C-alpha cells in the first residue's frame, strides 16, 4: 500500500481514475456508434470499443502487479464528457452535422485520455515501475491514433456537414423569396 500523500499514492489514484474513465467509455462508445450515420465513423467507434476493452485489461494487469484493486474512484471528468456527449446526441441535427458534433465530443474524450495516460506514464517512469511503462505507452499510442483517425474523419465529414447546412439555408432562403414573391404579386394586384 502506498503512503498517503505520496507520489506513489497519486499514481495509484490516477490509475484508478483512468480505470473508471475507461469503464465509462465501454458503456458510451456503443451509443456513439449507434448515433453515427457515417459508416466509417461508426466502424471507428466499434474498433475503439475493442481497444478500450484492452485498455481496461491493461490497467487490471497493472493493478495485479501492484497487488491492489482498480476500483474505488469515480472519474468525474469523464462522467462530464460522457454526459456532454449524450446531450449532443439528443440535439436535432442533420446526419452530417450530428456526425461532426459526435466527432467533437469524441475528440474531447481522446484528449482527456491522452493527458491522463501521459501523466501516469511519466509517473511510472519516475517511480521505476518499468513493467507498467510499456503497457501505459501502448494505450497512450492507441489513444493518439484514435484521435488522429477522428481528425481524418472530421476532414471528410465536416465539409459535408457544411454543405448540409448550406443546403438547409438555401432552402430557407428559397422559401422566404417564394413568400416574398407572393407578397409582391398581391401588392401588384
């Protein structure tokens, strides 16, 4: 057991926080996949769900090495990000705009995880937890790859979302000008 107030205790607490964050994501990712209309985006979430399950397993391995339990801490940061993402998915956006919104929510999650894993990896190195470092590094790299995949998908989906918005604005302007013509024709009569 780590001494209360020590860097080792902080390390264990941070690992517990990440464990809870990952378990929250295991529940959230299928919802994000289901809400995605783009097949590539849906597939990316399904693939990341498999990776996230592996992240949970790696953290469990680390806790086995520490002879400690991964439970006991709730990740409030991830809880907030997941809640925010769920609220986003309740919005009344068109398909492409919804996909763009989901990508934004997912990238906030990835950046949060990248920060967390970068922190614990540095702590593991400092504390001489040499068996933990490669496990944490592997997860950190997978989180970075997931973020890069989301960047690539955003590059495809966001222009479509912009066109979707443009076509809706065009329809609105068309309706307004049709209404205007009727008004003008009534005045002329």
